[in-house]
């Protein structure tokens, strides 16, 4: 098993899955009565959903860029680890700051949405760290 290739693929996939899971309520919950509640839900935390999305997608791009050879692979692998940890920490701070609102009453699955986003983001720093270890050794 090629740990370098596997950890790279897992890192990219984890970043994309985190973003897809994060924006899922926009696709599922409809209605003008929920618009302001969803906006408040997503604005919770230090950086909100925009920061989590930015860190996750940047992580995917950086992990994918390591093999291109334009920049030192060790540097990019280290940047990927930092961005991946920032993604998970941002998701955790967002999940901790989410306040229940009436939209939760009508969509009970939303109670588990924020913890699910955090759980789905955990493979990202783990795979980025494994990838960096392989690149640097």
C-alpha cells in the first residue's frame, strides 16, 4: 500500500466531503421563514461557515499541489497540515457556538449537523499529517 497516494486521496476527499456536508442544509431546508435562521446558524462561531469552507478547500488544493513540483514539497505538506487543523478547529468552534432555533424543531436532523461536520473534518488533518510524514521522510 502506497501511504503517500492513499493519504493524499483521503485528504482531498475529506475536504470535499466536509464542504458538501456543511452546505447540505441549504439544499434540504427551503422556505423564506428559515432564511434568517439559517443565516444565523451558519454565522455562528469565530469564522462561520465561510472560514470552514475556505480552509477545507484550500487544504484540498494544497494537498493536490504537493506533487506538482512548483514549490518545495515539504513546505506545502506543512501548509496542508496547518490548514487541515484550522479546518477542524474552525468546525469545532462553529459547532460549539451554534444556538438552537425554531428551524431545529421542524428539522430534527439539524441538531446533529454541526457535530457531523466536525466528525467528517477529522480525517483531513490526520491524512494531511500522514502525508506530510511520508513526504518529509
